[in-house]
């Protein structure tokens, strides 16, 4: 969807549609619709109706059956809606058929998320990543999107469709699209190289890195602001901030750490965005320890936590040390907190907004860091004094003595440095 078409959705009135199989899944379907509604409102779309649809099987041409489609058409007309949004990803053919039926634009969850991301991205990297994802999404939808090729427009605010000579133009536009993808990929490589340099500098500093991860709107930005006065933009909307923020924080044992506020995860995160945002999400992979923030006040907290773990697995970060941070305990049901504590024993309860539980959080961070360090006795020749300097910079010297030309030390150091000192251990 082009930027003009994207902006054309703002201010529209939308009917939201989600499907489920089995009567026991209706409540879950309704929660998914509520989240879709928040996404729509975040993008500036007015939600006038949410429709959970029970289906026995999916229709290959229109996703749902004609009977339900007719009901939705009447609901759309009665409420004056001029947009229909499906919670699941629909094919380009289904999208075209649904627009012909409803006579208004039809989009799916993937397209809506792409639009929200495009609206919220601030840095050049995020904007490039979004643009690349959008172009890849648009590629199979050329007939719906390339409206400048035809004078024949759909009615009732619908989208134009190409006919005749336009078919030849599609091939030209497809080649233009491929060139655009190639250009965006080249630009992204340059930006990612710069980010890699920054990341390398952080790793060389040997300062432990904590990445704050979690479902969108779980309170990650509120937490980093409360701990560091980072001034990260906070708003009660999905994806209020997309660009990662890194801040130094000193724990109460006087140890410096880096905190990274990462982009929020979401159910059914489009694979296009997982690929497009990989360099941003890789902050989670590169971190030493993950702080997994869960909004325990949310009725779907358990599903949201599971979604975060699924995305971590996709990124290859599933085996990272994780501290589970149960946030918004001031608004949560005790039963939900207890269930999540049982499920995630390595957890701590906090309220980022009211700065409650921060001492317990720091204690757990210190404890987790201690597992990443080693206490060893070493004998280092003065000829290798550069290693002594590294120990002084990165570790804690517990005891030090001299014997002939050697330096005897008992030190507490990061595991990575302990490996370098292995041959000097006595």
C-alpha cells in the first residue's frame, strides 16, 4: 500500500472480522478482535463493529462463506462503515474478491501492522525496514495497488482494478518493484553495518547487556524511563515506540549495565516484519540477559508471553538467560500473578509506573550476572601485564600479591575473560 493509500485509511470507519473453529474458542477470538481494534485505533481508524465468525471450513475465494458475508455487508451499510479489516492474513485473490463484494477497501492484520509500523517509525533504519517489508507485501497485490494504470474505479470508495493494457504495465511495474527492493536492501546493508559497528563497540566494552523484551504495550519504555530517566516516548497504544533505545544503568552493587528497550512483539507478527526488523530484534540475540516483561493485568497475558517466546525461538534467542518481570501488578488479578509465577519460577513482580519491586528486580539482575562470572586464582607474568590491566578494568581484584616476576591475584571476572585467563589459573 502506498503512502497515499495508507493515509487514506486514517479516519475511516471499520468493521473488524475474526474467525474461529469450535464454540470454545469464541472468547479467545473476541480478545483477538479487541487487540485488532487497538491496532486500528492506533492507526487512526474508528472501529464501529467487531464480528467473531464461527466457520466449519475456510472459503478459498472469499475466506468466509457467502451467508456470513451477506450479514457483514448489511452491518457495514447499516453502520456506515467504509473499511473491512480481517484479523487473519488473506490472499491477494481473496482480497480482490472481498473488495468487489463489499465495495470498500478490505485489508488484513498484516497490512494494518505494516501501516502502524510505517506511521510510527522514526529512525532511518526503521523506515527502510518498513518500506522493504511493505514493498514485498505489495508485490503479489499489483493488480489491486497500481491504480494509476486504469481509469475504471470501484464504487463506494473501493479500489481500482486493472484491465486490458494495464496487464502489460504490471510487468513493467513488477520490474520497477524488484529494482526498488534491491535498492532498499543495499541501503539497509549500509545502515546495518553501522549498527553492527555500534554493537561491536558495546561488546568490546564488556559491560553486561540486558535487553527488555515483551509483548507490545507491556510497559518496556515505562520501565527503562523509570530506571534511567531515558525520556523514551510512552503512550498507551500498541507500538508507541519502534526504535531501540540503549541507556547505561548502575545497579545497587555499583556495577554498570546497559539496558536496551526493544520493539514490542505481537501475536501473528508478520514474517515480513520478522525479516525486516531482524537487525533491530537482534539486540535481543546479542544481549547477555533478557528481561521479559509481561503485562499481568491483561486477560491474555499467558498467550502474550507464549507469543514472545515463539518470536525469540524464530530469532535464535530461545536459550538466552531470561528474567521474567511481571509488570502492572497494581492492576492485576492475584490469580493471574500466581499462575505466571508457577509457570516462570525465575520471575519478579513490579509496577514500572509506580516504581514498585525495583529492589527485587535489581537483586535478581545481580544474581543472574553473578552466574556469568567466575572467581579464579591466577599467576600472570609481568610480561603479560596487558592482561592484568584488562582484569583491573573488567573484573574485581579480591586479593593481589607479587612473587618474583609474577603477579598473583584472586579475581572475580566475566566468564569470557575467565576463558582468556585459563592458562594462568593456579
